């Protein structure tokens, strides 16, 4: 391969992406490795991460503040889609990848780089998401994946890095692999690889244990406009503040932990622990408001397409024609998803206790059992006669046939 002059690397500050820097220079012969770190609200000290990339030999080290687009264009789209992969995982990690890919591509174009690179390994979903997103956005760019090619053990990787200015992890090495951002934390590996072993309390950082959660329940109200959450307890909040507030409220009451076996894109099952308090709370509330404001047939159709949407996003197809078409459908359904939902947070639960909307399809004098009932009771009989006709005819035909035999 003709050696490349300039490559933009997606940089997290972890061992693998740090070792990618000298590795790309030495083994791939690349002159300029430009590190790009994304701020997704993970709370890391980004100035330190920036410096770490320079120490490892990066020719430039950039930090992109992506928190706002992450929440506005990715998290909120997922809330509108009620996206839960395999019915449970709200895609907190998966949603970040297409955004990071998008930024990598735009930095590469701006700086005239011939390739981008990432430090994902060969067994995970994130490599799929990066590669597919970059391929859709910039088919002309090469994607270099050193950590997928090198055959180094963990120890060898650390030793390789130490030779070139990448310090070994300082703290006693945690057995877990953790990905985090403002939407939540994904925890795997170590003792969790045995699916029967309960997660120890130390893996959690955003949610209280049931034991430590307040004894008193707390009722909150989440307001929505056109499917987007806009307020908590009547106070209007911008999207990022709203997610932060939802994280704090749900987290304090121990809501938002998930322990599941999931099916990865590469075909293996893996055990994952998630904590996504705010996102899960907002999806619950949003689903509830849709039950009040969407017609039965739209709801049923949407539920099926939500599964499709979650699969696409999990599997790395954020930038794809089907995903775009589904967004078009979802956007249309959200016009009348306005109103608010009341939720009781208590000891790991988020119970829906009320909902209201100016665009509600709930008609009280249709639903009521009281005297102001407007429902035409006489029509029920004729309706049921015709609705049940096919099964009665089917039964009759069987009976006749049995009589003949
Ligand atoms: N399995 C999750 C996903 O594919 C999260 C993986 C994140 N990585 C980690 N080190 N836990 O979205």
C-alpha cells in the first residue's frame, strides 16, 4: 500500500486508540495522525485526553463538542421512535457512532486527509457502525482499523504503547469494558461474562441501588411537543438540560438498569449491563403519550416499524435509505404527540400514573359508563354479528363435514 500522508483517528483516550497512534505511524507508515476526540457528555477531562494523543505522537489533537447534536438529532429521534433493541436496549452507545463517524468525515475533508481510522476490535458492533456510516457518507475515504489487524494481547498492546509514550493505565485495571456518554453507560466483560453472575453494585454510576433509593416516591411530569420532550415539572428545558435532569431524577430512584443477553451483529450473543435512566424514562413517557394521541392503526403500524428502526440503528445502518424513509413516517406521526405524562418514581420503578393532551383522541363521553354516554349501544349487536360471521361459518362448515363422515 502506498503510504498515506494524513489520517484522522477517532480517539477516546483509552489504551487501544492510544496505541493506534504509534501503530499507524510505524506499521502503516503514516506521517500525520490527527486525533479526534468527541465530547458526548461522558464527563471525561478532554484537555487531558487531547494532551494524551499528542504525547502518543499525534501531529494534531482535536476535540469536537458533539453533545448538542447528539441529543437533538440522535437521542430525540430515538425517543420519537421508542427505539429499544430486542425490546430492551435504548441504543445509548449505538446512537453515538454515526455522529462520531459524521464528524470524522467532515474533519478529514476539511484537513484533506486521505483516510480515517478507528480503534474498534473485530468482535464488536461499533466497528460495523463506524465502517458502514463512513462508507455511506464518504465512499471515497479509506478506513484504517489497526486494532482489528494487530494480533497483540492486552499485555502486548500496553507494552507496545509504553515504547512510544502511551502510559499504561494508571488505576488498578478494571475488569470491565465500559462505554459511556450522556445517555448512559454500557458495561461488559470481566465477571459479567458468566450470564448467571449478578452485576456487582460497583459497575453502576448513574443509578442508585434499590436499597439506597429514597423510601418516598416522587411524582414528576414530562411535557412533549410534536414527540419531543420539552419540559419537566412544567419547567421548559433545552434538550441537553432535559436529558441531564431526567438522568438525575430517574437515577436517584434507581430506575434505568438493564441486564440482558443481546445478539450482536457479528452473530454472537453477549451479556450487557446498561444504565440509561433518562433515556429509558423519556421513551416510557413518550410511548404513553402516543397511546393517547395516535389512532389504533397508526400505533400498530408504528410499533412494527420501531423494531425495524432499532435493528437498523443497532446494526450500523443509520445512514441508509430505509432508515431515512422510516424517519419520514415517524415524523409525520409525531405532529399531534403533544401533552404531558405523569410518572411516579420509586425504588427502581417508573410507573405511569397520568397523561393529558390537547390533541388527545380519548373522548370522554364515548369511554364513560356514566349517564352522559354517547356510544350507540344498539349498533353493538349488528357489529358483532358481522365481525363473528367468518368464524361461525367456518365452524358450521366443519360440523357439516363431520356429520357427513
Ligand atoms: N453492546 C452495546 C452496543 O452494541 C454496547 C457496547 C459498548 N461497548 C462496551 N465496551 N461496553 O451498542
